C-alpha cells in the first residue's frame, strides 16, 4: 500500500514538473505585445503616437494605403507602456522583445526605444 502511494506521488511530481516546463516554453515562444506607432511622432514626455494597426499591416508599410491619404511612417513597437494614445519604453525589434520576455526566456531584460 505504501509503495503504490509513493508511485502516485512520484507520477504527480513528474506530471507537475512537465506542466511547469511546458508553460515556460510556451511563454518564451509567444508573440510579444505590440502597438502600431508613427515613428515620426516621438514626443520626449509621451513616446510614440499609437496609430491604427492597418498602417503596419498593409503591404506598403509606411503609408496609409489610399491615394491622397496622409503618409505615416508606421511600424510595430513591442512591449511598450501605453498611456493616453502613446507608447513608450518599448523596442522596434521583435527579436529583442521576445528575448526580454517572460518566465523561462533568456535575455538581459534591457530596455529599448
């Protein structure tokens, strides 16, 4: 009886450990938080102005996409602090944002921007 109880505890520990490992690996592979910002709109106090995502997803990145529409130098800005329509303390490098990610990820944790 004691041996079967020990096996149950051992398998529970193994399964629990696998769950922690899976969570760590999936957290490292997930996409970082991102905002589409106008690179030309930087304000020292606020950061970059957040613009519509369509400005970053269009095939002609950097323009509003329609003839006669105002042009925007838009790009994805990762892991930023967002407040009042502005994003700051992030990075334009997706790989840097992933490297400084959450639990289980390697990286120095340095800021960008």
